[in-house]
C-alpha cells in the first residue's frame, strides 16, 4: 500500500478540492541546499500552511518566488485532497496505477532477461 501523503505531487489530477486564500497561511523564508549566495541571501522559499488540516508544504524548486508560490499551491492542493478523500482521491488512484505499471514493466524485463539467459545456454550447448 502507498502512504497517502507520499502519493501527492502527481500531475493531471482533475477532481481536487479547491483551496481558498483565507484557509492558507503563507511565509517566505530562506531556502537551504546548494546555490551559494543566490540561496543564502534571498527569501524565495515558500512555506504554505493549510490552517484547517494543518498540512504544511515548503517549496524551493526555483529562484522565482512567484513560481514557487504556484508550485507550493499545487502540491498543497493535492495533499489536502489526499487528506480529506483518502483512497477515493484521484491523486491516490493515479499513484496506484503508475506503481502497477512500474511493477508490470519490471516483471516483463525480468522475463526477457530469463529468456536471453536460456537462449545463450542453448547456443553454448549447440556449439559443444
């Protein structure tokens, strides 16, 4: 099973709960990580909190405050949707489907590898 909050941040989700600005608390802080002076002297990291649920999102993916605000809102919207809808959320269903595809791809790759090994063994036996 997929932990609910880890399933967030999937694109193309349609039926997400709407967030109102009154429910949000926004702060701009200094980001951390690589980037040197560009990171250490600017407050372009966005911390967004959904007050009713208590979910907090921190976004510092770009150097632009506006882009970070937009990305943070998208992430928060998906996490809030997961929080309230749980396994009925589109985000959760998409994540589950993508994991199923990934497992199927791994299984097929493993089968192909086994076939190649058998083929090579057959070739070795034919040479002898």
